[in-house]
C-alpha cells in the first residue's frame, strides 16, 4: 500500500500568493476559458442542494478536470444568503485537488477567498471586453465582501475610476464599505446612496449587483445610459433590465440556463430564447465574437460560476504554494493498510 500525503493550504496562504498579484487572478480566468475552448477541460453538471427555496440557502458540488495538467478538482461551496442578517459571511468553501497519474488526492485548499476572487475576476474579465471605452463611475449595489472584492479588482483593471457609488439596505454597511477604501484609493470619491438603486446605478459606466437577497433591487428605470451591468448572484434585477440590453453575455449559457438567476427565470417563463444570448464569455476571450462595439450599447453580463475556472485556481494555488513553501503536508494514509484484527 502506498501512502497518501496531502497539502493543506489555508486562506491566509491563498491571500499571500495573490498579494500584489492581481493580474494573475485575471490571467487564471482567461487561461481557463482558453483551455475550455481547446477542449482540454471536463465539466460535469454542478450539483446544487437547495435547502430553502425562499432564501436559496444551498451547498454546491462543482467538479472539473484540466486534461493537459492531469489534475481533477472539486469545490464544495456553501451559499447561505440567510447569514447576512447575522453578520457572518454567506459563502464558504473548500477545494480538493487530485492528480491523474494515480488518482491520489494532493491538496485541500481554502475555497472561500478564491471563490470571492474568482467571482469578481470573471466579472472584471467580462468588463475588459464589454465595458465602455472610458470607465470613471461605478455603481455597486451591495456592500458585503463580494461587493468589496468587485470594487478592488475593478479599480485595479480600470485605474480611471473616479467615483464609486454604493447602495445597501443598511446605512452602516454603506459607510463601512466607503471607509474600507477611502485611505487606500484617495483618488476615488465614495458616494453612499441610502439604499437608492437609481442614485447608485443611474449614469454609471459599470453597475454591479452583489447582494445576498433574492429580490429585484435593480430597476429597469435605473439604466439611463450605455454601460455594463455585472449580475453576480441570483435574482437581483427586474426582468426589464435584461430586456433593455443590446447584448446579453454569460459565462456559459448551457451551464446557467436552468438555474434561478434573473435571465434563467426569464428563459423558463418564455421571455428569453437561446437566440437572445449574444455570446459566452469564452467566445470573447477566444476572439470568436466581438465584445462592445460602441459606447451607446447597454450590455448585460451574467455569470453562474464555472468549475473548471475554480480548478484552474486550485491548481495555480497548489503550484505556487509548493514553490513558496506554503501549506502544511498531512499524512492522510501511511500505507500500512487495514489492520483487520482491529475489526474482528
């Protein structure tokens, strides 16, 4: 019997790997899309166990394989919107990585931070192709961790951002969002909107909804110019928002069309057809479709989350951890086999 040793990589170590390394986050996402286009990924359907239809509290099992790298991964991630009123994070997870020479597991990695980064990075990569030619004003509905991650990565990608508006159900959370960034990015004016979606989104170059609820907080009337809307979670906007879009782009339509996000609900109700989806994001990354064609376009971007991107993150983190001596090796099985006498 051969022993099994796995490397445990903590959230703090994941943070250390990406410290001052935001460009790598975007690179991992685009690299994953290119692997998908090359047919070098396997992505079975995500398994989602929903425990409460109203809150959409759920745990997802998201497997994927990177064939050329000979690694298989799985993210086990919980999304509990009901945590938000309790003041605790609503997304937590772990990632498991196995090699394909023997099938042995090689790493268990924190999936909470990488999920936040991956979610925001996919929106930012979409913005690279879909944002207006000049991005100066962003409106973010939601003030939690995912909203903060979106702003941080958007500001890195678009240094031209001069104003960030934030809207939340809580005035205190709006203030905490602004205070978290004012000293870090003094060139940005932070505007708290008092839970007013129109004040937040009206005239913005990029709009983000990163909320934990399941209600249409973004209104069609809030869309007042050509820009980009990044839809992050579940049911966050009125159907009329999507109906105003010149283009609807998704991370992957087949993976998302039967979910509970806004455009998925519209599809199930017959309000959107397959032909209404302009492109998958991989088509833009691979140069198969054009992104934004003029600044007058209003573009709607929706992502459901793709497991091969998570596995690409896990593989990058694992390799970097080994290079840097990060993580802790744990002997999962010493190779001595079963002591049958202990079972009789």
